[in-house]
C-alpha cells in the first residue's frame, strides 16, 4: 500500500466514525430481535450483508416470523426503501467515473453513507473513488458487525431482553419526529399515519400493509397539485433525513 | 425451524435483497439525471408517509381495549418523541425509549 492510499484509508475511516456507533447499536438491536425470533447468527449476518437497509431489516423480522407472502415482502421493501431511488439519482454525477468500485458503491448507498458523500467533497490529492468506496465499505462493516454481534450476545445476555422489540418502534417514532421538525409540509406524514390506521381497522392486523401502501400512494397522488404548489422545489436531495441528526434511520 | 420454514425465509430474504438492490441501481441504469416529475414527487412525499405507516405497523398489536390499555407503549412512545424534540439525537431517543419499555415489561 503506498503512502497516498494509506492516507485515503485513514481519511475514509475518520469520515465514517460518526456512523459507527449508530450502526453497531442498531445492528445489535436487530441481531437480538432475530435471535428472539428463532433465527440464528447466519441469518442476521446474511441479511446485513445482502439487504443492508436497517429499517427494512427491522420490518423484515416481522415479515419472516409472520410468514408474509412474497408479494407483500416485495411491495413493502419497495415502499420502505423507495427513498433510495433518490439517493441514487443525486449520486449519478459523483459516481460517474468510479469504474470497478461503482457496483459496490451503488449497492452500499444507505441513508448514512449518502449523508457522508452527498456533498461530493473528497480529500484533496486523493483518489475520490477509492475514498467513496472505502467510506461505503467501512459503514457496511459496522452494520454487519453489529447485526452479527447482536445475534451472538442475544443468547448470553445476563438480563431478560423482553421488550427489546420496542427498539424498532422507537426507531420509527424518532425518525417520524425528526422529519416532523425538519419539514414544513406535514400532509405526507399525516397521510401515512391515518391511511394506515384506517386500513388496520378495515382489513385487520394481518393484511393491512398492501392496502395501506395503495391508499397512501392514491391519496398523495390526488393531493399532488396542492402539495407541489406549497413546496415548489422538486430536488431529490430534500429527502435526506437531516444528516447526522436523523442518523439512526437508514 | 424446519427445512420448509428455512427455505421460505430464504426466499423472503432474497426478495428483500433483490428489491433493495433494484431500487439502488435503477436510476444509474435508466434515468441519467432526467427524473420524471411524478416519480420525483413521490420520492419527496413517500418517505414521511411510509415512516408514519411503519409507526402504526409497529404498534398494530397494542391492546387498547383491555387493561392496561397500551399504557406501556404510550409512555415509551411519548418519551421517544419528547427526547427527540429536546435532544435531536435519534440514538439517545431510541435507546432511552427502549430501556423505558423494557423496564415497564
């Protein structure tokens, strides 16, 4: 490894440190949930490696244990992770010349990685693509470590982990609150809340997810003119959940 | 876990993985900086709506008609909201809310 490469590794590591705590802690929570649901360490490891999307993995635990249909799983993943479309759109320019690093960088573009790289800045005199690749890689290594660790310690913790499943609820409530603070237009948030509540009452707790997603999309489509006239900007960047402050949601 | 459950779970994990990968790669394959206005609009409004959906999804099993009427969830959820409003640090809100819930359990 030459001196310049070493410097890039160091800079990429330092840039990724703020993400470390969040990913390890939330990963451990996920691993414990998987363990309590009867899924071994290999499952947590594989999901962290192959899905690498925190909110979706938390929701996924419930879908796995509930034996959801493949269609429900695909649609839920699509809705929960739809925001990644917009992270990708806004990184098309920055990642254009990334060459062999590019496929992995696109695969690993989570909320936190996006928040670290979206300004396009990289250290002077260093290979920007290697830097971005390494930031992406360090971040996923924290997530995989946390998920695996959680699954391993789930069986040996000296205290009861009953109630730890609330970490998922807390994650979404914190994200919801943070989004509420940082946006002026609360119609989408209210639409999501009440459409789902309505569908829960009408369709029951085992089959309300797909109706909810359809209703949310329909309501937001009908309200399109109204919301757009209030918030005219149409840039994908506005989807970023408030950088490091909203950093727990990925 | 029997073989059938494991095989079906593996299919669901693959479905989550491939759908997530598709979402991350699609813009690089098709859009090239031109985003259809309707898609851009959905990208702007869906995240907040879906988080609202997930909050309800997480609380779907709360029993509000029998004692203690979801008091545990209410106290822990309110703590998360108040901590987030006060500290603006998601990790603190999540950890504290979860510990409070676990202590009440």
